[in-house]
């Protein structure tokens, strides 16, 4: 029987003493000029980033939007295999969900990656093929880091609770295989604290600490489960920390700095 994702993640966190998730949002027009003539420029870029950051990365989080082309999918597969070769799990940020055979098709990507983000707007049946994969992680969008997240997520239901709290409660019910987590942004520290109190057993993926300027202390204090399992993500703040020939070294230093920054709160 395959080891559950969150058990594997706990081992990885303990091994490298880090909860840093490195977001591989490898936007083609931001790649270093010297890589743009490569057969697969995103793969060439990601390989250098992984070489420079894997000692500090509890997880890699490529966003599917940057790979939705023939060469992009080839780059993504190479990236996943290379990360696995460094013993780093891969969480695909795809925000998937749909109806019937469509969502079953979407869930097949879990044959290649270790975890995925999903959108709960269409309800449990749209997520069931993901939830059924007991060895894979399923992170449910809950209170996202973008300003517009409040448009729907903060709306108050007839019960008096906001939508994001209902999503968290449902995700807790859906966690029958202990494979469900939540996406909760570091840019909403008060909501982050409330959600940790309401669903203490769910691991969180906390984006927004890097370029979006989210609260690193809150990300650790409330984003991590009591046993220390959880992820704090930075994408642009790491992979585009430098330019030119030194881009990979700059990414490695940025990942290391974030690791130490978060660990000062983890070690309290």
C-alpha cells in the first residue's frame, strides 16, 4: 500500500527542516534570455531552479497555467520526474473540478504528481475522483490570497458563517482518507487563524508570502498543523529573484532565506 501524501510530506519536512513550497510558475517571457533558444526552455529553467533550491524545498508547486501547450506539458513531465529524483514531492496547482467523466479525466493527472489543488464550487461529486485517491494530497481552495477572493469567499450565509468557513467544514467532512488540505492565503492572517481553530486536523497550503507580501509569522503559526505539517509557498519571489547567468543562484539564496525566516517562527 502506497504511503499517504501527508505522511511523505511530514518526512520531507523533517528531513530538510523546511516547510517551503517553491512555486514553479515558469512564465516564458520572464525566463533568462540564454535559455529561450532551448528546445524546452521551461524545463531548462526548472532544472536549474531545482538544482539550486531542492535542499530547502519541502515541495514544488508548478502552476498548470504556465504549461498548457505541447512543449509545456513535456517540460512539466520532465520537471516532475527531476523533482522526484531529488526526493521532492510535486503539488500541481491546477484548481480542477468538473462533472462526471470530465472530473475523472482531470484526476488522472494524479498518476504523475503527488498532490493537486481543487475548486469546491461545484460540490463534492465534482471532487470525488480526487478525494478517492487516498495516497495523494487534495488541497481545496478556501480563502485565497488574491484581493478579489472576498467577493465570494467572505459572503455571509443564512447560518451567519462566511462561505470560506463552510468550505473548510465541508473539506473536514470530505477528509475520510486523511488526504485533504486547504488553500488559505497568508494575505488574510485573521481568517487563517480562525480556520486553523475550526479545522485543526487539516494541513494548509499557504500562498502569498513572497511577492504578494503576506504575513510569514501567521503563515507558520496558523498555517501549520500541530505536528508541523503544512506548506508555505513562494513562487515569483524565489524563481525570479535574480536575472542573467546568476538566476539560479539567486533563487537558491531566496529559498534559503525564506526557509530561515519561517524557521524562526517554527522554532518558538
